[in-house]
C-alpha cells in the first residue's frame, strides 16, 4: 500500500512544486496516510484544502483501503 501511495504522490507533486511546495510520505498505517507538507505548502492557509480536496481525493481514488490522509508536523526525513 505504501508504494501505491508514493506513486500517487509522485503524480500530484508537480502541481505542489509549481507553487513552491512539496509533500513527503511519512507513514501508512491501518488505512491512515501521514504526509508532511514542505516548502510553501507548510503553513499555507490553503494547505488543508489542498490536502483534503486534492491529495486525499487522489489517494483514495487510486489506493483501496485508504480511509484518511493527515498532515503531520516535524522535520522532513533526512536521506
């Protein structure tokens, strides 16, 4: 399921990057997807609408079993 979610994020990411933002997959557990909004998306007043109406909708449509997508705070993962 995690790989499927990452594939969807890779499809929506260009739209976020075009506006100066980005998104990172943090975890997928029991149908709940945790993401971290980065760049201009972090703290943007429209970020919740982008998350729910854009990202969550795309993930739920493509990945069966996903029940919700939530944004978590904290530092991005270091690779």
